[in-house]
C-alpha cells in the first residue's frame, strides 16, 4: 500500500467510526477532534458522510468559534525548537509541523461549516476562526525562519500527501501574501522548492480519469504532476486529454484539465530556475469545440424546428466550489454553474450571472468565437479563471 | 540505570537495564519536568510557561512549583571544579522572548558539576524514571495485547466520547524517527518505540533489532481532546512494513473491555 492509500483508508475509517458516535449533547472538544478528519477528507476530495457534514453545517457561529478557540489553544502550545542539534529537535519540529497540518484541516472544515448549503456566516462574525487563520500565518513565519521547506516537507511524514496540491510548507518561503486570497492560494508558488514527489504518492488511473472528465482531485493530480521528476504523469495526462477530445472518442474533458493542458503547452516562463511552468492562477486558454445544432425539417406546415440543445459537462471548476455545464443552442450558449456553498462571482466575458433557484447560476451569451474570460469565485474566496474560446461548427446531419 | 529490571514485550521486544549518560539525563530532566524546553522554544507569540508540559498536573505530580523554585535556586548557586550552571534564565517561570543561543547546555555540562546537580534533582529524577517505567510496564509482559495499528486507530475514533476508555489506555507503537529528507524517509527502518497515554505522557525508546534503549520521556502538551494524544503513533515505517510497525500493544484489560466488544 502507498502512503496515500494508507492515509485515505485511515481517513475513511475514522469518518465511518465517527458517523456512529452520538453527536449530542454538544461537546466542543469532541467537535474540535471531528473537524480534523473532515478537513483531511476535504483536502483530498474524499466524500464526507452526509450526517457529519450536516452536523457541522448546523453549528451556530458561537459553536464554530468555540471549536476554533480550542484549535488555537492547541496550536498555541506548539513549540518550535530554536535549532536542530539532534534528532530530538527534529522530532520536536515534526510535532509542531503535524499540529500545524491538523490545524489546517480543522480550519478548512470550519470554513466549510460556516458556508453551509443553507446559510453563510461571514468571517467577520467568527473572530476566533479569523484569528486561527492569522495564527497559522504567524506560525508559518516562525517555521520559515527555522527550517528549509524540504525539511518541513520531510517531517510531515504520513500526512505529506495532504499537501501535494496545496503545499503549505513551500508557502512559507514565498513572499508574504498581501491579501486573504493570496494567503489562501498557494498555487502560484514554486512547487519545485519541495523537491520531487515519490512515485507512490501518484494518483491511480481512476483518479486521473476523474480529473480529466470531471475536474475532481485537481490539487492532487496537478500537484503531483508538477512535482514528479520524470514527468510521467504529465505525459499520461496530456495523452488522455488528447484522446478524450478526439472526435472519434468524444469523452467529456473538464475545464480544469483543458486549462492545465493549455498552461503546460504554453512556452516556458523565461528565467524560471526550476524550468517549471507558471501554475494555476495563470489564465489558461481553453478551446471548446462546440457543435451548434442546425434547424431541421419538421412538418411542412411548421417549416423548420430547432434540434435539442447540446449539453457539455465542463466538470468542477476547482478550486472553486462550482460545477459547470454548457448548453449549446442554435444561436446561444448557456453556462450553468451549480454551487453548494454559493458563488460571489460568476462572469463570462462582459456578462455577470445572478443566482437562480436551487443554487444554480446561469449566463446566456450569443454564439461567438471571440475569447471570453470565465471567472467563478465561491463564498470562501476560492477562484477559478480561464479564457474560453469557442470553436463553433455546425453539427453534421444524422445519416 | 534505566530500567531497574528487564521488561519484555509481545513482538519479542526487550528493554534491559542500561546506564543513561548523565548529561543527557540531566538535559531531559531540566527540559521536561523543570520546564526549560517550553521556555527555550519559539512559539506563536504567546507567553510560554515552565509547566506547559504539565508535569505538575499529572497524578501524582512529578514536580510542584515550590519544588522547582527550590531546586533551581540551588542549581543556580552550584560551583563544582570551577564551573557554574550555564543555563540562562534559570529563575524564569514564564518567558516570551527569543530563545538563547545555547539551548542545550546540560549536554556539555562538566561531569563534576553534572554529578552535584544530579544530587539536587534526585527526587524529581526518581519520579521521572518511575513514570517512565510505569508506562512501559502497563503494556509489558502478559499485560500487552497486540492489535493492528489500523484497527486501533479506527476503534479510538469510535470511542471518542468514552472518556473512561481513553483515559485508561496506554499504547505502544513502533516506527521510525523523523529524517531530514524524503529520500531518507523512504529508506528508514523501524528504530523508534513510542509509548503514550491520554494525558500526553510519552516515553520514546531507540530500537535496534528487538532491543530498546531509553531515548526520552516528555509530556505532549494536551490537544483539544484526549484522542489527540493517543492518535499520534510512532511514524509508520515505509520501507519495512511488517508485524513490528503495523502492530501496537495496549493493556490487556483495556483490550478485553473496549476492543473485544467491537469484534463482529
């Protein structure tokens, strides 16, 4: 078994057991323990049992902050050794790094709980949760002064797969973020600082297929592809994406996979010491070949009637909590985006979406081949951006 | 000498009496029960207290504040073979500043001074070694019950609201010490035994073959829940999977009460 399989199994086992544990009466210490494996699952995009998710989404602002207070207190007791004289100092560093990583998961789960499917508690109403994010940043600064990213990465040990796509250890040596969005988004960082990823952390075939078709597990797949020294996964991904786009096969390809391929195929960034390419927040250009349905003959009395619109599943717009579908009509394109926690922005070119019932956001534009920037940002501030170029071709008549 | 007598364990592990280097032992005593580890570390800005590890709050306490004041006052006045104690801030009980340049002076203490110092802390030393042996004894010999790491971890989550169960548990796990790189991690062999209980007290031993040698005893500062002290097992060994690193030992009475009932 690989470390990733071990970790995945242990998270799933923990959640299965916790699902059976009585959740009442309220016990903040128990809640503080539960948010760690839930956050682990969210980071690896593993399913969280509905009962647990509904439970944390039902916590009041006071309860959320009570849990955040306990997490902060645990983090506050973490001690960073002043230097690494022997392996005991290294063990002390491993302990603080592990605590920091668990707190990252807890923070993510609390953030998710504050943005439930039926409510949105602003961060301003959660001073302790906001304080937790700030405290993590202070601890990061302390760690950055103490240890090299390779060392921090090594002492993460069995929790290392959680940081593959969002490697907070490399974040520590990046310039200080100036905004909350930058603080959250580690994707612009130089992943090469972490060194190559061991092969056993690589995503299995079904995960790669899910990423290509539905945009799932983006952080894992793209994170590993960026770190793998052989470039094997990157090659495999490009081949799979090309094969799926082949009209003879015509399988869905997610926007995130298209955007990734576009970035990878872009010219190298001049002066890049690692030789790696600019990463996720670079606005990638995605070409979408759409077949506009043609009017077809109907009864002689009604003349021509339109064919049914063609649906394209664009997959998850990761890292945003959003799933996109495109409907290609005869003379229009309709983008529909579903989000459980809600979107603050959905924009396509000059068009801005407004929320529709049932958590759906929609934009309709005329058929055009001009590039249009798609921006989707969720309530947590996670953002997907890509330039879409539609290549419209008439749908061939059925034989 | 630690331990006082040979302890044997399931899985063929053995802990025989061995001399512990005086400087190393004093270093651990002063850093953990006397609280210098907390004062000498860095933290997120909050004031660090001598008893952050909480050796004064376990039952029975290994040290009290009054004892600490008395001991450190005496250590500060020691003079042996022309040497005095080099530990900075001996009189501090809390601290929020930068760590000292020399944060492990006991390791380099002259033998004459360390010997006199050993006499000053002898009572704390006895309690500290007694906690160490007591922890090992609770999973030693016929008391130890072998359970797979995965099954134990899952069961612990299932017992998350059974405080009695968690408080009665001691876990021995085998793994490898942290290394400085992923490449070294991949090569690591089982070389660490960790024994821990829910109040955060931990003993770690070096493992060579099946023989163990004391490495440290400390108290893991408590997390939000007793589980956090129990789930942090010795890091599993990636290169040499097998019975050793995949099996934990727990007290037999605990297993019979809390583990067996979960059997299908």
